[in-house]
C-alpha cells in the first residue's frame, strides 16, 4: 500500500473527492450494495495488492475515467506509477459520486465491459456490444471496428515494459488489431495442390491514416518486429524416433547367431568347415505336424511308455473339457488303445498278461487271450484259476504305483467319454470292454483298486442299457456279487442302477433271473432307510424284478417255506405312497351365512342388569346403557329423538338430584364417545331427519362384562308374542320356563314337584308340550303326559356355555336355516331357526385335507410314490400268474381257494391305506384306483 503522503498528494486538486479514507470505503460499500455489484476491498492485480482509495484519487486527479481511457497508454502509466501493471476501476462509482450523474445501466457496464471511453454518454440505445475479433465485413473495417479501436481493451494479463527495455515495438503489441482477412476457400479443384512457402499469401494490412493515434498499429507493418511476433506460428513438433539398444538380454537370438558366425569363421580359419544343411528339411521343421488329438492317438498306440504317459495326460483333460464333442468314431483305434491299456491291470495283481484276439481260432489253452469278436464266456472261470501276486503289506513300489496310475487314467478317459450317448453306443459294440469290466469288478479287494472299480461301475451304468445279459453272463454275475457285498453306498447305488438298466434300450425285457435271496432281503431292508436316493434305486430294481411272474413265483416259494416275508416290503410300499406329501385343505361351503335381522324395538333391561347400571354416575350410566341395548352397525341408524326418549323413559324416575339426566346435546355427544363409528347426521328434505348413523338396537341386552343375555321365546299360543324375559344364565332361564310356563314349583325339600303335577294333569286330562318358538317336538302326539319329559326337552333350547361348547359348534353339522318349521309328525325340533334369524350365523364350511405328492411339469406323479404304486401293481398282476405256475409244483398253491387266501394275506392289509390315498392324493388317484380294482378282482377270483 502507498504511504500516507502519496495518498494525500493524490487527492489534491480532486473536485468533490472525499477527504477521509474510512468515509470513502463506507460510501463505496453502500453504493455497490445498492447497485447489486460485488466489491473486493483487498483487490489484487497480477498478484499485488492495490489501494482503491489511492487509485481512485490518482484517476480523478488525471481527469476521470473517460480522460484516462481516451489517452493512449494512460492506464499503463497509472500501473507503472503503482508498479502494478493493469488495473480495474469502478467507473460507475466515479460517475455517481464525482460527476453526480446516473451511470449507464449495469447490463452495458459491469456485466459486459467498461472498455472504451464516453461512459457518460453510453445508453442502451447507442451502445453496441464489442464484436468478435475474427469478425469482418466485406473485407473492410466497418464503423463498428473503428469504434472498437477507441474502446478500452479487455482486461489481459501482460508484462509491463521495464524502462529502456523494448521501447516502441513492445508497446505496439498491445495495439495489434484483429485479423480481418475473410476466409476464401479454393473451389477450383478438389485436388490438393502442393505450394511452396513463397507462394502463400499473407493477409494484407489495412490502409489507415497515420495522423490518428488510435488507428496506428505497428504490428500491421510487415517490416516491423511486431508483425513477425503477431504472425508467429510454432513449428510442428516431430516425435522423436527411439531405437532400442540391442543387448543379449532383449535379443538373445541375434547374439547367438553372431556368436555362431564367429565360431564358424574361427573354424574355417583352422580348416574345419561345418557341414552345410542348406536346402535340407531337418526333423521338426517345415510342417506343423498332427494336431493334439491325432498326436495323443498315435502316442497311445505306440506302446512306448513315455508316449503313452503323454497321451493319457492329455486325454484326461480332453475327455473332461471336450467330452461333449470328442467321439470315438472320429478316431479309429482310440477305444481299443484305451481298453488295452486298462487291461494291463491284470498283470499287476495276477500272473497273467491279458491280450485281445480278433480271430475265430482260439483254443482253450490260451487262458490270457480274450475273444474280441464274441466276448469271453468263461472269463470268471479263468479268473478263478489265476494265481495272485502277493503284495507285502500292500506296500507298492514306485513302478507299480506309476503303472496303476496310468491304468486309472485310461479308465477315467473311458468313463468320461462314455457319458456321451454316441460314445456309449459305440463302446457297447466293444466286447473287450465288457471283459475288462468283468475283470475290474473281480479284482482282489485292495484300497488302491477302489478308484478303478468305481470307474468300471460308472461305465457299466452307461452301457448296460445296450446289452442283454442273461443269468449266466459273467458281467451280470459280477454285478450281483458286487451288490451282495453292500459295503460301499456309492458303489451299491451305481450297481443297482446298472442292473436296473439292463436292456432298457432294447426290445428284450430285463428278466433279472438268478438273483440270490440274500440280495432281495437286503434290498427290502434298505427300503426302510431314510435315504431317498438309495430307496429310489431299490424300488427301481423291484419294479424290474416283479415285472416277471417267474421272479414273483420265486418269492412266493420262499414265502411258503418261511424263508421270506412279503409283509415288510408291502407295508413299506404302502407308506411310501405318501412320501414327502404336502398337506393342504380345500374349503367347501356347507351352509350360507345368515345375516342378523335388525331389531324393531329397544330391549328392556333385566332387573339385575339395571341395578348394575344404576351404580354409575353420568355420563358413565348412559354409556353402559347404550352398550347394553345397542351395537355398532355401519349400515343402520336410529333417530335422535327416539334414542333420547328411550333414555328418558328408562332413567327419568330413577334419577336423583345428585345424578340427574344428561342434557339432550350432551347425551347425543356421548353416543359418539361410546361408539367411535357412530355420528350425528341430518338427512335433508321437506322434513329434515336428525339421526345417529352407525348403531342399531340389540335383540338381547349385554351386561357390563360383555356377557349376552338369553331371551325367552316361549309362546302361550301360536299367534301370541314371545315371553321376552331375559336371563343371563341357562339355569335361571330353565327355572323361569318350568316355573312360569310349565307350572312347576319346589317342595319343602327344594325339589321340583314333577310327580304331583303329573298326577293332577292326568286327572284333568292335561297335556304338556313345548311352545318354545316354533318347536314341534311334541306336536305328533298332541303333547306329553309327563312334565319331567318336557322339562328335560326344554334344556336343548338353552345356550351351551360348557367348556366343550366351542368344539361342538365347530364339528356339529348345522341344520337348514331356511326352514322355518319341520313337517308335523317328524318328531324332530327346529327350535333354533328363529334364533338364527334373530342373531344371524356365519357361513359354515367343510374342510377336506389333501396329501399331494410330487409331480412333474405336466402334473403327473413322479418319485418314490409313483414307483411304489407301480411295484404294487406288478405284484397284484403277477401273484395270480405265479400261483397258477406253482400249482403243479406244490400242493400248497393248488386250488382257487388258495389264490384268494394268498391275495387276501398279501395285499388285504393295505386296502385301507390305498383307500385313504385314493381319497386324499390327486396325482396317484388314477394309479391307486386301478390297483384297488385289481386287488378286488384277485381276491374275488
């Protein structure tokens, strides 16, 4: 900031300038606030602080903003005095405070620019915003451009000239006019013509008068340095071309070649000329060779251990990743090579080396030769005659482990590729593969062989559907023997599936003959386990097994001998019919709901209830009376006058000075307080009606604890009204009936005098009857001679308040609510019909339970329930056939009577279960219906 002396000097001679710096800033702030512009008291220019008070004094001392702006480079001189460069001034403030005139509007001053002079005469009509520097018209400067030259330049950041540094050339840079040369595209030809730099036409400067200081522009002179600076264009940067330095690290091949040439040159000097291979095709060069598939096939068939190891390693990966497209038929010899490799397992545990022969001239002495054309039928006999190779404590050598590992890889490749249906069909024609499966399943029990045996079972599961295996087939017998062990759950499941799928894709039936009884017993026990997957496999086996009558006859023979029992199996099949069933209920309406009939009059309060209500003071007394005699109903209403008169009639004579009646307005307001849904309304019309909407009278009153009274419906004659007395307890109601309507009384011993009344009635010929509502219980006989009989009958009309009332109301079948009476002589009572019409009744529904089992997307039954019912159908169909076949074998199965007894004995116990499933299981209904029909036909003969 300038010293105080400088500030004082700067203000000298200034007309109307403020003498106090504090007053200046306060006045400046208030003016900017009034005009709506921003004020920065600590203003900076080029990073240097300026004192606005001093700047304002200097500019006004020089004549004001217009004078400084009109003089060329005057603002530069001001900046040099303060060592600041360009400065910003508050022109509007000067005009207002110094010249006492209104400044131009903000839109053409602060918001756009204060550039140029003549600010005192600038108006919205004569002011034109500054044009773009690149704008030109018709190649000549317009009046607007000359006017623009006279305006103050826009604020720019520029360097000030130091004294004696640049002189006139540097100062001329600030006055460089904009280029006015119009762009004229070349339209003579679409081809680009290469021109030399000497032919390029530069824009020519405009001719202006030299005596005008504002129009003088040194940068327009081509001979001046300003012109060169104004038209300077930087050279295009050319990217550097970098070349890496070649080293043995980044280009070892080139250095090896150089080293090779150096060695060859040294050898040539010594007379050792290396052989020339120019023009020769060295091994491994000149062609890519076979692909990986052919390479592995050739390596596998080569017999070279290293090549086979390479082939098996890649085949395992290929069969796993490309198993959906890798087919045997595309690579002839691949299946044979894998089978031959897998057969090498025999030499690891037996003194045999299996070989495959495709010749018909085989002799019985060739024990190690397998028939590749028709299969080896005596393979089990040959295996049993082989000598085992003893392994010391099952410790394997490294070579033994390597060979077994490669054999397992071969088995894994076959297993993976057999999962594809085309490969499975191809392998089913390979008889050596069937022999390999038999050999693998009969290998000795060894931990190292578990993996290979599982591969063999997986292959058998995929291929048995293409094979027809009889009871003497080596593979069939091997599967049964493996199943009989039952030590491994996974192996058992796979074995059961393999046996159940025999001949599945062939026309021949899977007869499953020769199954040992021990396996049947074991499968029956497995069906009892909580293992859905294992139970499903067992049921699939039983479905195939019981489909043949010969197998059922086999079971009946052992059942007759007492070595086998059908009962556990059939009972379990019946239980599995509802396996994993989902319980649900279907609702069926039995009787339609009966709406409550609106009461026509307000009920009278019983004496006991009236005594309870009189204990309360107003407004509680009226609230209890309203709850006792009225109930909420959004559709009903009652007139205010009727409600008020009923209240007056009940409590006028019972009111006291301490507990008077409520005023009419207070009473009506208390109705809405007692019943939240009730509200007072006015119905417009000729005669407006004032009503209470949302309540209606009760048929029977309710006490303060929410207990509903019972109304006596006894009629003295058919056309008379009912008695109408209210009683809270059924016992009080009964005493009222037999005392006032039957005419009984109690004797000295507090017992009812039934006998005396009966005797007197007999002498007078009097009959006793029930006149409760529309009851006609005694109408057929004209009444009863015994009052005790009538008294006991009346109890059935009383409400049930016992502990079992809710249970009986839920399960008792309701009567027909629409019948108002029953036919005379029926002997039955319809005393509840009037009660139902008065009090209403909700709809009564019948709930029927369903236990539906799993279904597929089409809604058909699936899973264990379906397989169970199919096994039962097989037994029902084949038991009579088996009994017919056994008639000539044993006398125990002879005669029709024996068939009926067997059917009743075996299938009779599950008939109730089948009936329940038929009624409550929709998916199995059709199957069970056919099964029940077949059982009934079999039992009836």
